């Protein structure tokens, strides 16, 4: 994992605005994500393995919402298919700047095109693997169907979308249980009650979670032939959506 300062952004009482992926977050992001998302390192490494399995020669792999480049680097580490390239996109200048430093520090054979852009404006073309690792949850709910449909259209037959998301449970009681378990995970990783509360307030207007059933239905409605939930811990999960391969001649 990348070097990181300790996340103490919400350690002092403050007026809490909406969460933003700014320079202060970029500076401590590796520490923040490890202490906040259960199984994050497992997810990132498995994304690399999946990329190695599904990357097709001559295709493009996309990391949409690449942050500091953890998934991009994992994909590059596992890809063996020839003449592939990776497009890594984020709309945070601070994240892109640090991501470039990491790409420079950890060399690989697969070229990476790093882009500062809104992922909703990026054309998906000739793709064999698309990664959205905790990204869709920050897109307005009314716009999520469209981006999933666009990704499906840009995937080659046999290609995959890897979608990791924080989810909500269908029942209020079940959802509260998952939230409580997640908060206890954060406590055990050194976050105070104040930090947990203020972070939750910062995220409530910018991160709207869907249920697992909604995610699965959205993916199937877009055309994906199979949706595999391969990871879940508390209210965090990761799915692999597979586009049917071309029929054998």
C-alpha cells in the first residue's frame, strides 16, 4: 500500500460540509480507506486477478474513479494479455497528481493513460475490463442506469464490469445491524465516536447507497448475462458482471 499520513480529518469538532476528494483527503487516503472499508486490500488484489483473467489482447481496461491508482496498479501487475492499455480516470486534481507519482514509482509493461475528467464524460470503447471500485455510489442515483448501460455497450463480448459498492439492506433492522458492525470496525481501527459521526454527516449528501438487489437488477437490465457477488463484509460488497461471449461459430 502507498505511504500515507494518518487520517485525522474529523478528529476535532468542526462545522461539517459535504465530503470532497480534495488535497487533505488525498494526503491520508490510504490510511482512511484501510481503516474504513473492510477487506479493501483483498478487493484490490482480486481486481488485479480478475483483470489478468479477463483482459483480452488489444483491448482497453478502464479504472473509473481511480483515486491514487491502487486498482490500476493491481491490474497492471496481473495483466499478461498483449497490447492492452489502461485508462485511469478521476475528477479530483489532488488524486490525479498523487496517482501519477505512484505510477511513476511502480513501473509496469502495460501503458496507462491517466485522465483528469468526470467519468460520465469518458467514452468506453473496446473494453475488456471496467472497474468501478466504490465509485458509482458518488454518482446521482438518477444517472446510474445510464452509465452502467454505456459501460455495457463499450465492453467487448466476454468482458466484465467489476463493481464495488457500499450497500444498504432492504429492511431497516438489517441495515442498522450492518451499520453498527461497520462502526465497530472503525472503532477497532482507532476512530473516535466524534470522527465516525462527523464523517457520516459529511457523506450523507454525497453518497447515496443502493441495495444489492437494485445493483443486480440494474446490471441485468443493462444486458449483463451473469452477475456474481464475490465479496461482502458488512455493508460493503463487490460484484463481477459478465457480458456474454460471442456465440461459437
